[in-house]
C-alpha cells in the first residue's frame, strides 16, 4: 500500500506552529506544536468516511517531531510523507 500525507503550514508564531494534514487538500485535519509546553496536539481530525484519521495523524505527528528534533525547529511551509 502506498502512503502519501500532505502537510501545509497554516500558522506560526513564537508560541506555536499549526499544520493541516491529510491525503489531499480536500480532506485535512489540523495538528499543532506548542513551542512553550513542547507538546504536539490534534486540533481537528480528518472528517471523511474514506480515510482513517488515526493513520494520517500518526504520520503527521512523526513528521512534525522530526522537524523539531532532527531539523532544529525548521518548520517548512509544505511537506509530504511518501513511501
């Protein structure tokens, strides 16, 4: 099974960064990283009968964690996860 997750940065300031995530731009949930508390939160889930939010949320969370840990808080405007 092929995997594709799209992540689009919606907002960033000194306190948090918010991304939309999902299989395409029509079915997206929202995830944030609270920079002060150093925690990742789900703000809204993907509302679709065709896609499992848990599947996409976990991968978006891992990608966000990678931006925090391995990429030194470099929050890009757009990224994808493909395999």
